[in-house]
C-alpha cells in the first residue's frame, strides 16, 4: 500500500523538476538569453542534452521539446556573451552537468503551470 501511494508523488515530482527547453526565434520571446562558451571554466551552467524527458530531472539536464507550450523555459541563443543572461557549456556526459556559478540558479527556477 505504501508503494501505491508513493507512485503519484513520484510522477508529480518528475513533472515539477524537469528542465524542458524550447529554442525560440526571437529574443523578445525568450525567458532566458543563452550564450554558448568555448570553455567549461567560462560557463555558469554545464548542460547535457538528454534523450528522454524523464531524464531531465536535475539542473543542467535539458530536454528539447518540439512545441513552445511544452517547455518549462524558452531560450534564445545570443551572438555575444554580453547579451546573455546565462553562459552555458555543453558537456559530453550526463554526470558532468550542473552549476558552475550558483549565483545564476535563480534563472532556472521552476515555474508552476
């Protein structure tokens, strides 16, 4: 019986703590302006793009959704570092993802739908 009660909580938790992103075409549509840096040490957040939505359960694990309405965050990639709210570096392994600059964590606070 305890396991039965735990299942809905786990499903709700997975939904609340996902990082589903959608790339918008215009800066004015974005929640966050992002710049991709060349080196890990320059980044605020190390990002790993996961293959499945259910894997996007921690900061830095992003899942790209096909529709804007499915996204937790709409992102726009800027051309210059000075234009960015957040500097990211794409890592090769899921275990490498996470915050480098924890002062920027407020940018990816989860929204309630």
